[in-house]
């Protein structure tokens, strides 16, 4: 039986958030056709043709009538192809070709192929979260993976709707493929990195205190090799952090397998990356690489080769741990709590200071190259370490250095001690503490004052040196920051170049 009107629930992805939308269909007499209203973009308007072809291919009828589809609320711009399935269900329900029972308690999201198959879309994790909040059953494409919480049903082809919602199978949960992807990430090991124990120490300090790290050294020293192994010394994602990372990656249309297995994100964008690609943007607005690295590692190789505007755009996200993008239709907020790991050559040719290769760069070229990073960004990188080319004889002999397991244990011990230490006071994170609150003893305070005067350090540099020293003290399980801890922290902030 054809009804005059019918409504189906769906949602639109806005940033990393799903906004509820109701698809209302009205059937009336007049010239046959389909009109879609409610601020629909081109992809949504094109759904008229996909829905009609899919219904005919699946054996459904397309009664000759005038269909008016309203996407409510009308003031929100509707984007994407996820409206195909709810529009088809609304028309089929309105024309009485599928059972209308239980449709009110469901949310439909999916793109239709011309054959009637249902394809996946971006943002399924956000849609699942919204369905859980509203107590609805999410009907999603068969390729969508249930991340837990909401009742999620899987649909592979439009003809399955003829049997009702109850006949749809539950969506797949965490698959073996996701676990395999996580295992592949964990196969990387710092033991493969030979003759770089000083740099590994810097990695342990950076991981223990969540400090930004910059490696400076010639080509072939192993900078990229070490950066790729940073996630192996970090603890696996907990449930809360994994849920946030899944939400961002799903909204960007990225692979979710490694995250589902607990692996931390590792993003290594090319230095030709645009400003929008780094911090987010576009139409519709999507998260950038900084947000995709949330709760993981953002690795910037060849740091001086990145555009100055791209690098300076990271200053605010590194401080506030979120990206705010303002558009005409509102403000988009993307979390971006990442650990920055960067690598750079000391000069354009890469061999400044290398005893085995003479540098061919002029002083002016070196100065121009090094100044591309910019002082404000350098002030926000806590640990700077020189990486020399490893001894070739040790590589040929097959030597091994400290392993990821050993380094991860040091990081875990330091973080546990830091948690215990903060619990004894006000439990504030170290990045929110002033220098006196970090527990420097008298010799350490005197050494910090002397270093600040001798090197002309600004307030931000003083605080960051104290925080690195606090992390070094945590690695030694010391309640007070001692002079040796402070001097080691100063050594990571006083490079002559870069």
C-alpha cells in the first residue's frame, strides 16, 4: 500500500561527528520525478539515479509519481553518498514494498551500487556512536566493522530488506585481519638499529615524557629507521584512546585494522604536504595528518623541506592538542594529541660535520636551510639529538643494540613512577606544572639558572628543559630532579645548529 509520506532516520558526517538527519518522502500526483531538498550537495542529488537503478536491478517497482525528499534539519549541509540506502528504504517503505515494522528504531547509512549492492562510506564509527547514543539499530554495509556498543546490522544487497530488519545478520566484529595488521607493526624492533645507543636514549626520554624529538644527521644514519620503530616502545592503545583514534580514521576513510588491534597510529607525510593536508580542511572538511596521528606518532622526515606555513601551523596544535578549523557553516574541532618525531640533515648536502664526507655547502646556504624550520617551532621540540653514521664494521658483523622490549620496559617504568609521583600531590600532568612544581633540588635549580643566563634561554625553553629533566628523573625513579638529570636535559637543547 502506497502511503502519502514516510520517514527514515540517517545521519550526516560533519568533521568527526555524526549529526542526526531524517529522510522524509512525500508521494503526490503530478509529473513523475524526484526532488531532493534540504541543502543537499552534488553527491546527494546524484543519489536519485543510483537509487532508481538499484531498485529496478533488484526487482522492485518504481511507481510513476512525484517524490519529494526532504533531508531534515534543512539548515545543515548534507554531503556524501551515505544517503543512498536511507532514501531507497524510505521510498520502498512509502510504497509498501518492504515491511514497515521496526524501521522507526533503525538508522540507515550506505551507498548503493547500480546492481543493488550496498557499499561502505566514511565515518561508520561516528554513525555507530550516534546510534548508540540514540538507542537505535544501525543498518550498515557488510564491509563495516562493529567497534562495540551499538546494535549494528549488516546489509549486503538491497533485496535483503524484503525480509525485514530482523533477518539482517549482525555486523562483523574485530577480525583476524586486524590482529595480523597489528602484529605486522610490532615486528619492527630497535634491535635492528646498530651503534645508535645515544639516539635510542633520546627516544626513550621522548616516549616516557611525550616530548617532541628532532634527529639531525647525515643521510643513511638510520633516522627514518628509528622513527618507524617509535610506536614499538609505546604502550598499546587503551580503550578510550583507541575509540578516539578509530573515530578520526573512520571519518577520513582510512584503514582501521591496525587500530582495532591496539597499534598506535604512525603517520609519515611527504614534505610536499599542503597546509590543509597537514591540519585538515577541504570540502567537506576532513581531518589532516596531525589528527590522524592522534595518540600516536607524527614523523616529519626532511623537516626543512616542508613548507614554512605548514610547519608553523603545527605550533598551536602541539600546544592545545586540537585543531580548530573555522568555516562559514561553523567550527570544526579535531583532536591531535600526537608525539612529534622529526628528522633533518644539518645542511642541504647533508654532510656538515661528517668526518668522512666534506660538506660542499656555503655558509649562506646552510643558514638559509636551517632557518626554514623557524624558531617558534623549534621552541616546541624538547629533545634534539645528533645521529652519526653507524660504524660499518658493526653492521657487517651483525651486531644488535638495545631492543624495543628493553626500551619499552624503561618507558613503562618511568610512566608508572610518574603516575605514582603525581598521585602524591595534585595529580596534574607535568605539562601543566610550573618549574617549582617539578621537584628540582637546590643544585639542579642553580644549574638551570646558570644555563639560562649563559645560553640566553627564554621562558618557554627554561620550562621545557625542566620538564625533560623531570622525565629523566622519572626514568631513574627519583622523586627529585637532580643536577645530573638537569645537565642531560640541557644537552638535548643546546645544539650549535638547527
